[in-house]
C-alpha cells in the first residue's frame, strides 16, 4: 500500500467531487477538513485494513 493516496470523494454538504490526500501510514484516523468547494467542515473517518491492503473513508457533515 502507498503511504499517501489521493481519493476523489463527494462532499456531504454540497455534493461536489473533492480531492483528499490520505495518509495511509497513520492507521485509523478521524479529523476535520474543509471542503475545497463550499468551505464547510467535513468530518473524515479513515479506517485502514492492513490484512487486505485496503482502506475505507467515511465523510460526514458536522451535524450528522
């Protein structure tokens, strides 16, 4: 698995496609990043599955 991966995901606020750079070396992570289109805060949850060499990303609005 690469150390950094670019993911194209949909903003939960405006629905636009945004690009997130994911640090896959830090393990499971939860952080807030602003949407590049609408500037609203997005809660990013990243789970690393080291057994399958894969990851899962969940984006949520602050009020969700």
